[in-house]
C-alpha cells in the first residue's frame, strides 16, 4: 500500500466515522425528544421535527425535519407515548409510527374498513376508542376499540346514534366522553349541497349510549348553538377540569358549522351529570371577542385559551386559512371574563397549537409578518415571550405535540 | 518503432496484419515515453505558429460581415412554412388530447363535464385536470384567464398563474402540487383555491365531499 492509498483510506474512514457518528446522535435525539412539530413548508412538503425544548432556538424543517410522504401521512395524526397514530382513509390502514434514524417507521397497523375518524379517546393506557362515520356516505356512526400495544381490533360495530333524517344527509360527531358506564356523544346533522355548500341543523345533540354496548339510552337537544366540538385528531375543542366538570365548545362559524347567525359558545356537563348544564352558557360571540372561534385548550384553574377568527380580516373560505387573522384569548370559565393575548395574528383555520405544562402555555403562531414561533405564555403572570423559531421553508406549524407525558 | 499515421488508420479500420496489430498495440500500451519524435522541435517555430494562426483564422468570425439579403418571398415562405409546421403539430396534439371536447383554439381550453355524478379526468399539455360534476371551465393559456363554474382539481406541470374572469383575483399554482378550485356564485368571495395539503382547513363537511368526489 503506497502513501496515496493510505491518505485516501484515511479520508474515507474519517467521513464514514463522522456520518455514522452524527446519524447515531440524531436518532438518539429523536427517540428521547420531548416534543414533535408538524410543519407544512412553503413548497407544499410536510415534515416532522422533534425538539427537547420549545423555549428557544431555531429549527428548519428542510434541514432537520423528517420528510413525510403525503400518501401515508396528514396532520390528522395524534401522539401518545412517543408513537404517532394515523388512519389512511384510502388504504383503510390505521398505523402506529415511531421516529427512528431520521425516518418515520411503521411499528404496527390494523385495517379498519369504511371508516373515517371523527374523534379518538384513550380509555386506558393502550386501549383506544375510535368513533367515526362510514366513509361511504358519512351518515352512519361507527366505533372501533383498538389495543395499541398489539395493534388489534378488540371490538367494532355501530353506535346507536339516530341516522340523519328529513332533509339531512350526513352528520358530524364533535365529541365523545366516557362517564362511568355510559358514553356521551355530541353531534349534529348536515345537508350537503354539492362540494361547495352545505347546511347545518340549528340544533346540537348529545346522546347517552350504554358502554361498551353502544346502545342508545337517551338524547338531549340544545338550540343555544350548533356544531358541538369538531374532529379532535386535527384540533382540540373540549376538556375536563380539576373537578371533573366537562366543557365543550360549539363551532357554528363558517369554518365548521356554517350557521354563523348562531353564537360560538361553551357548554358544561358537570361531574357526575350526564346532561348539559342548562344554566351554563359562555357566549363567546357576544363577549368582547365579537367573533366565532374554533379550538379550545385548558390552562388549569378554570382558565382556558380559545382561538377566534377576525371576520373583518378575511373575505370568505377562500382566504380563511391563508390570511393571518386569528387571535388568542384567555377565558375565565367561571366569571366569563375574556383577556386578549398580545400575540401576532395567526394563520391556518385549524391547528393543534397549544401545549400546557405547569405554569407555561406554549402557543404556536404562524405570523405573516413576524414569522413562525412558539410563544411562551406565563399563566400566573400573563407575560408573553418568543421561544423556539421555526425558520427556513416553514409556512405553517400545523400541530405541536408532547411526545411523552 | 515506426508507427505512421497510415498504420494507425489501418489499425482503426481493422485492416492491418497480425504483425502490424501487435506493433500498434505494443506502442499503444507502452507507457515509456522514450520514443517521442523530437525532430519537429528543431523546425522553425515561426512557421508552425504561422500555420496554426492561418488555420484558426478560417474558423474565426469575420469582422461584421453583412448578412446576405433575403428576398421578401423567401421570408414569407419561411414564416409560412414555420407557421404551418407549428399549427400542424399543435393541431395534432390538441386533436389527440381533446378529441371529445370542443376546442376553439390551442391556447384556449373549453372543458365541460355535464354529468351530475361523475368526475371527468383530462390530461392537458400544461396540467392534469379533474372536472367535478356539472362543471364548465374555460382557460385561456396566454393570459391565464379562467372562467369556472363548478369544481376542478388541477395539478400543473409547470408553475402557472390564473386570473378569475370578472375579478382581480390572481393565483399562482406551483408545479407538482395539487389544487382544488371551487366557484359557484359570481364574485370573488365564492372562489376557493386551496392546495390539497390545506384541504383540512376547509369545513369537514366540504372536505369529505371533496375527498369522495375527487378520490383524494
């Protein structure tokens, strides 16, 4: 071996060492990372980023993100204990993914036919209740119990929710909450008129089903607002407080219910009760917010964050998602006072954008002028500051999730 | 070793004898440089220089040589032939691609799907289009003017800009992405242009209808 060969060999060896060395470190980071961020880039590509902190720094999806194949993944993905769960409607495949060596790897799957998820609920550590509709018409309520360790269906079947009747053709299930040995299911009905238009009933319904038989016990109607909740794989619309009181939001604005003459409101089902509290109604549209809202997250201590639109800043559905017009407000659920957060206007009609940890609420904001940042809201003092920046090609931070509790 | 030009030529034409072939190959694969004929270096350098320059001059551009004047008839025929060829090619492509659709001219697409149920798929030169039920779309490829009633799903093969007729709404569609365009009533408020990746920002009821219609 001459001198040249030795030099060449050494260079290759050093490169290989660096390459594998770096790769190892990256995968270790992903495995242990605390948070994941789902990014839609300006060129239409989507990425998953992971980070151990949301407090500071900068991440660029095109550099450190895991590229997501649009055929397999979309942002209606939910996260638990380091795994990502997603139903591919086209292939009927409900998959469990994990991040490993800079790739999203399938850790298991189960096929669920003719199913579109409306809501997911973790009933136990690895028992997942999926509630939804038939893909073939969105007019029939179904459920599936999945063991997520084995990725096996335990049981599946129909839920005895009254099918749409009269002029109504489809329905939307907006929330599902287990109360003892019953299941409370909130929903409403629609009349779809082609792809560009639809009507929503002026009534919201909450049915009580026996659990786990899914047989109808009774149904309550409420006409103070319509379209309860929403699809919770994309955004959160409800929570339970420290006492066990359950709150859910209604979304009659054009982005969900398309019944904008009714107000956006918050309803309460008290702990131990199975009916909506008729005395409680937090009218968001009549408050100083004066707009419709979509998305709600609990901060603790009877306080919640709500994300509301600005009807004076968008023209219609065509620019509702692309124009920065969303504001964040802190609500006091008891006194019904509202406090505006001094954040830049946010864009994106539906986003999972709040994580609450102790006294800090991490809020992701896609600002046209100020860029994409995670903002830190101090729940105690009300102080706001910029944290992690999502730079590079980032167009929208579509969701932020805590990978591990 | 005496390797002449003639011998090399014979070698390449594969017409040399076995002996000659051996000689040439020996010479070709020999890495020694001892055989270089250096007699040429002793020749007059100036005469070689002269020769090279003369050769170069023959390929150098002449100092502003006026172009030969073409007759008007030549120009007319040249234009006419080019136009005829272009029109024939464009006509053939349009004929094959849009055989079943009414087409006014190559730069102007008039698409129509009168079916109340089915989607019609069209592979045009600049984009793939799926026409929703009860949809008509007229696209002027020169000024990007689009007149649409109904719903289309479009994947451009290169970046294109569209202007909605009767409005000042202009959108740029990027190559390789898929967009849904909806327009039913007149006016800019009713126009929705959304990338497939933002489909989940539309109301779930519409999103479900679109997913079913266009098989997304």
